C-alpha cells in the first residue's frame, strides 16, 4: 500500500473542463438526469423516490460477517445505481470514531475499475439503509476490493461540530481533534483543474504539498464540458454526485467531485466520508454533477465527471468524518480579474472567482490563464501589477514588479508571495485581511529588459563640502539596445563638510538580485522596522518596502578610521573619533531590471592651495 496520500500522480495530464459558465453561454442539451445507466453494467437502478434510512452504530455492530450491503452511487449520467458488497466488521483506525470494513463483490463494477475516486461519500448499508459513507480503500487493490466506511454517526456529528474558524473569536478554544494515521488511503476526491499544461505540473507540485490537499487527487484532463440542462433541480439525494468549487472562471476551473451520503429535512447534507481539504470552516459553492463513466487506472480508478447548471448550495464545514453542506445558500467568492497585454497595446480580460480559504489558488489560476493566452514559451520581460481590495479597510494595496523569464513561471510565484503576505494567518500578524477583489494586469514585451552594471567612473578628487558626480555605465541585453551599446546614468552626491580625507570605498549595486529565471528584491535589513499594529499599517509598510527593479544604490563609505569599521592604526585617539555616516543616493533606470555591483576606492581630499587662487 502506498504512503498515505502522495501527490505523485499529479503528473496525470488530463485536461478536464468543469463547465461553470452561465446557461446562456452553453449549448443546451437534455437534462443529464434523464441519461440511462449503460446496459453493460449489471447494476440495479435506484428510483428517485427511494429515500435511504439511517442505520446507526448500535445496529451495525450486531450485523453478522458477510452480511449483504449495497453501495449507492452514480456510474453514468446522474442516475443512482446499487453495487453489491458485503459487511466484514467494525474497525478502529484511530480517527476517534469506528469505521466499517466491507468488500465489493460486484463483478461488473470490478471490471470497470472497482472502487474509484469520486465514489467517496457513496452511501453504504443493507438495502434501503445508510450505515455510512464509502471513504477509504487500498491502492493497487485486486478483487474483491476492500474498502472502509465512515459511520453515519460520525458524519452527523460533524453538522454540530464547531470549527476552529468559529472558535477563533471565542475566549476559549478546545484542543485540536485527532488526525488520520497512515495505515490506509482515503478514496481521494478527484480535484479537476482545467487548462493546466504538462510543463507546469512539476513547477506547481511544491506549492501543492500541503496537508490540506492530502485527501484530493489533482487531475488535469482533455474533455469538453457538458452544457447546462434544460431542466435544473436544486435538490439532492443520497448517492448523488456533486462538485465543490475552489475556483471557477473563463479559463480555469478547480472542482472537487464526490458523492452525497445523506440529505436532511432542514436542507443540510453530509458527503465524502473524509475531509476535502480539512479546513474546518468552509465556503465553497456546490454544483450538481454528471458522470461519464469510470476511468481505469492501475493505482486508483476515478470517475470522469463534470458539473452543470448553477450552484445549488455551499460546503459550510470540512472535517475529518465528512464535509457538511447547505442547500439553497450560495457563498460569496473572491472575484479575480486578469488583464493581459502581449505588448501590442490591446488587452484581453478574463474573470474568475476563488473560494474564501483557498486564496493560494489565485496564483495558480493566473499562471494557467496566462499560459492559455500566451500560447508560446518564449523569453520575455513581464511587467505585473497586482491590486488587492479588502473588506476591513478602504486602503488599497498595489504592487508592481518586473521580471525576465523564458516561460512566465515567475508571474504566479511572485503573486503567491503577495497574496500570502495578507491571506496567510501566520504571515499576517497585524490584522484580519479579507480579500474583496483581486485584479492582475500583466504586460509582456519581447525584449529582455536587463542591464548589468558595467563600469563606474569617479572624479579624480572628491572634496568635502562639495558635490561629486559619478558616471554609471550599464550594459543592456542586446535585444533591449536602442541608441548605442551602453546606457549611461549620472549620480551626484553632496559630500558632507566633515567627511574625512583618505581612501573611501564607493559601492554601486543593484537593489534587485538575480533569482535564476526571475528577480527578487534584496534587503540589507540595516534597520529595525516596527511591527504593524493593524491592517492599514501593514499595507503601508509593504508599500514602503517596495523596490524598483531598475534601482541602483550608490553609497560612499568613509575611511574605516572615521566610519563604523576598524579603529586600528589610527593616529587620533579612539575617544576623539567622531564616526561619520556613509552618504548614499538612489537612481532608477526606467523600464529595466538592473543587476550586478561594483566596488572601487576613491580619493577624498581637501582642495590644493593653488585651487583656491582666483585667476584674473
């Protein structure tokens, strides 16, 4: 059995469109609910009027070994069917509640791939009963396939369970619930990501190595989305297939698929039988889903599924035993606008929405959208501006950055840093920051707008009390060359009257440092920055810390005897020395990313006597 919930199979390259566009934008087709179960599957259809009755632990423990049970799920279309299985006993996996071991004895289902990702949540029990949800299984299993069922008792308890988000504002919070051990593997929730290209999978993998995604299987695929049905219902039944949306939009959709275990009279329902992302409090829209069969896989088969219609409810809790949802209530999401200009002056605008609590997906959808719009892997310079609006303040945060890249990978990763600086509760200690709106503007230019510090020309004499002008020669990338091969800039520094004579050191360095295929800001951390006490202060602090990628810092350091260095070999007593601050100035080379540094020794001296004589 494989290690619990690895992400190695993220490399499955399957682009799968979940189809969350409006009804008007779709091609209408017959209601998926009318699609019939394929005749080659020997499974009994379950009528829409059949309501499954709960069977609690007190009854289940009395069942005899090999008692006949059924799995209610969707294999094709939206019609529920029953698969044959048998009960093998009550087990304890350290979850804090018992699970029930069962085995599939349905030959036709085994031939189609057996227990598949997307079946998690499928009701299991004697005919007409629900003792729990199909939730865990073995990878690389052979018939008869064993699987484990989360009890309906534990799932119903999730409805009343307080999440940590609910308790965060309370005065006292209880201890954390127990976690899942590694002796078994959940029947993972297939998380379908549209538009993602194979070369991005390896780059994104480190960003998806998060405990929240251990119960999901990231899949990207190739299929068109079904259109909206002519007839759309807003009700659910035990055994129905649903999709929970992390992100939806014009290009990228991130949808997790699973099965409903039980629906209650108050409009709530429980599903999956294991966590989706384990976030506790949740706010993800829920869609009805249609299944296009089981896709066989040596490790674990999965259902090919797509959502249709409009959201019919929301996931409100995401806990170890189950996800809890509510019908009729659609949660707010974070609107994300992406404006892209390929350097022609004409922009393309794409719109998405991201569920609260999953802000880390914003860089992903930006990157995938840009891949779709660029349609080429080519060296370029990328100018990006990201703007964040918050619910807690009218203050807007805007950050612009520039990078050179061969494949555009730096765009999403720098945005990840910006979003995380506010959305991550550990990174942001100043105040709650709820994103109200995110907009990203990206302008690509074909030139490689980099320039390296090539040479520094200093005046022969630097005289205290006067100004000194230094020439900075930069060598740009050949593709950015316009008038001549070099770029020349001047920097004039006012030299203090008390600046000591001697050999001073001149530092000329770029404020940005190369980070492989992109650039990041360099901070000397020379002074302590006070901690921000609220969100407005945090926004201001982040704005003040921004450094233009074309920035060059020129710093004149006094001789060591008079600066902050060594006092050795000084002819002046140490107690009589008065330290002199370095003098510095910043210049900006517009539109470029400056790299490199130069150090040189310059002569600081008083003017010669003859220099003071006026010539008539």
